C-alpha cells in the first residue's frame, strides 16, 4: 500500500475503485501507461478493495481512466472523473480538516468510497460550506462531512446526494442544524 501527496497538479482528478487488489494494481499500471497523468494516491481498503486516484489534463485523465476501467473489468466497484476539483477536496480526502467553529453539520454516508468523494466535491461547490472530510471509513464506507450555516449545509448535502448515480449507494443523508459542542469536537479531531 502506498500513498503519494494529493495536490492540485491539473484541472482533472479521477478515482477508480476495484473489488480486487491485484486487478486494481494492474489497472493502475494501465492508467499510467496510457496517458501523461500524475499518480496522486493508491491505497488498499478493508474488504480487499483498491483505490487509485490520478490527476492531470482532462483528456489525459479521461484516457487513463478508460484504460483502468477496461483493465479492471468486472471488478470495478465505482469510478468518477472531476474536471475541476474544488481546492477543499484533496485535504478532505487525506484526513479531517481542522475548523475553528462547527455550525450546522451535514453528513452523506455511502456504501462505497468513490461516491463519497464525488459527492463531497459537488457539496462544497454548491454552497458556502467547509468540507471537513470526504473519505473512506471503517468497513470501506464513504463519508462526507460539511459545516456552515444551516441553509448552506442543506444545499450542500442535497447537491452531494444528487451526484450519487448508482441505486443503493446512498446509505444516509443527515443535517444537524446546531451540532452539540462535544459532537463537533469528535468530527474535527
């Protein structure tokens, strides 16, 4: 398992999630050979799944993602391409982002990780919120956490949920209008 720093190396970011570690590694090789992209992250997650994230110019990232999907075949669990990833997304993928104050809290829980990351990008683009996290959780579920004023959090959660394409992928969507101080601390540490 390896991980390289996420960065804003290009205007596009793509993620491929596979149910096979070996096929995921093979797909990563195909992706890197197909186009001039940067390998932003690879990781093995619980239940034997594999994630690979790449970045670069839109056309290159599209070509590389197609190669990865072809190689991974029926082991593809989920995938996405974001042409202009929001600057808050990479830190939220790496870990919880520290915030000074938690107002309303919005949560989007997904069955798989890729859907959560995609939803997190859409949420932070839709409203003036802070993206606390958009990443994998125990059991290989995905979780998005945002904070801001109540109306903005509601709009962000709705926008994130609207991006979830596969039936059955959304587990829960929650908006807590005023999070208790103790809860707020657990979400940001």
